[in-house]
C-alpha cells in the first residue's frame, strides 16, 4: 500500500482509554488488505472457473459476481448489532474466519450449486470492511477515526489493484478455481494476527447507553451520509463492468496490459492523494463531497467522448480525483456519525447502503449496456453524480445543513 502513514500520535498507544495506537491501526489495515485478496482478485476469473463446474458458456458469471455483495449487504446490519452487544474484536475475528471457511468451500466445490453456496457464505459470513470499521470506531473518534477509515479504503484500493494481477500470475501453475484454497490462508493469518490486538471498548459512564462513547453526542446526521454513500458508490461502480469493453471499442488494438492500467488508474490516484486530501478537507467534508461528485461527473462524461489514449487517461485521472475526494470526505462524515452511536450498528447499516449502491449500479449497467451500448452506463453515472453534486453543494448552505441535522 502507498497511502501515506498516519501522523505520529502524541499520546501513548494501545490503552482502552486512549484507543488504538498508530502501529495497531496499520496492523488492522494490513489484515484487511491480505484478507481482501481472494474476494477482489478471483471474481474477474469467474468466466475461467465456471466451465469446469458445469457452465460451459459461463452464463452465470454476471450473477455470481454480485452474489457475495448481495449477501454481505443483507448480513451486515445483523453482524453490526451483534458486534455492539458481544464485542467488536470477536465479530471481526468471526468475519475473517467466515471468509476462510467460505474460500475453502469454494475451492473444494465440484458443482455449480456447491460453488454458488460458497459464494453466498462468503458474503454472509464475511463483511470484513464493516467489521473492521466498527472495531476502529469503538476505539477512535474525530480526525483519528476518519484518518483510519481513509487508510482502510486505501487497503481496499491496493488490493483491488494488486489482487487480479497476482491471481493472473499464478494461473499458469494453479487453476483460478483452486486458488480459493490457497487464498484461504490469508484471512486465517489475519484472524491469528488480529487475535493479538486488544478489544477496543471504552469504559461506560454511569447511565450511558450501551455501545455509545460516554459524554459524547452524535455530530453528523445519518440520512445525508447514507444518501451520499449510496449515490457515490452507484456513480463510481457503474463504469466498472463494461470499462474494458468500452476501452477496446474506443481504442482499437489496445492490449490487455493497457486496459488493466486504465481500470486501475482511479484507484492509484486514491493511493497517492488520500492522505493529503484528508488534511485539506477534514474540516469541510460537504465541500469535498460536492467537488468529488463534480469530478466524478466530469470523468464519467469524458468517457463518452474519449477516442484516444491520452484523453482516456485524462478522464480516468479526473474520475480518480473525484473518487479520492468522495471517499475521504465520506470517511470524515462517517467518523462524525459514529460519535455517540453504537459503531457496529451504524457501520453495518452503512455497509448495507454501500452494497445496495453497488448492486443497483451493476443492474443498471447491464440494462443500459444491453439496450444502448457500452457508453450508456457512464452516461447514467454522470446524471447521478451531477444530481448529487447539486445536493451536496446545497448542503453547504447553513440553513439547509441545520434542517438536515435534525433528521
């Protein structure tokens, strides 16, 4: 990962009262990174996996691609509530072990129904991102929490870039289907390492509500956070499924390495700029979100007219700027919303909203591509991002922010 390190804390790390230290936060991020490899690296190879499982044309690849996402969304609120009740560390370990079991089942599956069941379990038993965020939110708050959430997104982006490359490099020696068995070692190792970290519970004040930080009230309303999360995920993810097809259509003769780099560019921008963006916008997240949606809209609109490699690179960089601004400022809003609320429940619901946006994006992309062609999904994403940019800009007005803060 190339996300910049968190600033050195001035207080001694690793006590229940002071939360997690810098090294412990980085350890949590590393565990999330390694556990994400199979979940993010193997789905692009479903078309190579399914023929051996009884689906010669890989017709179920599109459906199975989103199965873990759907069931992760359905399970996230439940696991979040259980984390608030029984401990965030226990539920984070449960998520890592759930991934281990599901990967083993997927790698050992010898039929399409068995493989599908393994993917269902991967989604329902996994949910490592929500569990990790809930764990961090129980120990950190304010800028420290938003920096940690930004680092977690960096872990996800780094895995998204690196995992498919590693899977492809191993494919000549290990079939992608059987790589699930190998990748199961990663979340298992993460669980062992996480077991050494403390349970990040704060002491409760007399009469405080269970799961709430004592003496603190929620500072960020949930409704705009959930709305922006859904639309942001929708607008950014909608370009993913058919980007390679669009690039090959617009850039005849382009090779696979180039299209892979084009796909990865926005995520690489995040890895380079996320820490600096947090420093610049942590005190004004609504402004950053409005700018983020604006850059996403410009980047997506540019895809529709990108007929040369330099233009395609430019619009991918624009999309990366929007992705960075949006994700970082959403992390700041989430950190504010977690203050004074049970973090497991809040991040579980946020995960449900986020996954819902991804599923909606995949469905709309498939319908738009089938009816209007490979450029149609980015047009739909542009429209959604523009509307959200207007809404986020309006919320920078004090009167409207005061009205939303009561919701």
